C-alpha cells in the first residue's frame, strides 16, 4: 500500500522538493506542500520526504507534532476550524469547542466515526469583529453562540444532529 502511494508521488510535490531541497527551511515548506496536495501527512509520505531530503524520519515527525497546523489523520469531509485567536478566545471560543464536542462526540484534532466532520483549532482568521468565529468547509460563521451549532451543523446534512437539536 505504502509502496503504491510512493510510486504515485505527485509530480507537483516532486518538483517542489527538487526546488527546495538545498534551501534553508525546506522541511517546513515541503511538509506544507505535502499537506496542501494530500490534505494530511500520510506516514508513507513523511517517509518519502525523509528519504528525499535526507532527514531522519524522527526529525520530520518532531516538526509535524510541534506545529499544530500539520495533520496526521485524514480530516473529515467537513473540516470545522474554530478560531482561538485572542478576540475569539475572549468571546467564548472554548464554549464553541465544548459544544462541538457534546454534539459530535469528538474533541479537537479528531474525526467523527463516519468521517464526516473533523474539528481543529486555528489562530486568528482575520474577522475578529465577528468573534467568536468558526469556518466549515470554507464558509465563515460569526457571532456564534453554542445554541447556533445544531442548526449550522444541520446544514451539512447530519440527521443525528437534528435529533440533538432539542437537547441544547
Ligand atoms: S481572533 Fe478570531 S478572527 Fe481574529
């Protein structure tokens, strides 16, 4: 399986690795590129990057786990990004995360069993006037209250969420 994925390594990634190979900061730039192309950092890809830029796999994983932006698991079909920049944090970003956990049954950096939703925390997304803010699949929701969440998540067609609507 991993061999297959390596054999199919995206040409854009190979070109990018060749361009960055000898440059300072190559590790971060290349890992960003892997994530941009594949959506997350599959182990086989981390191994291949390690081989191609001649950096131990342990160092690659050190970088991946240090920077929270890197994902080791495939994100859900709908990625929920909750802003925890200062304004959003002060206006209740934590409540949003807790309520998402109540409704979806998953914490930050986790994916629902059906693969539909995943939750991540992000830094300021640039619309602090709307704090607290979350983004789902590229759509921004602002001035959030936890009671808004069942309806918003219902937009993504989750019948279980509709059952839980009365519960909030
Ligand atoms: S802090 Fe959340 S949008 Fe700026």
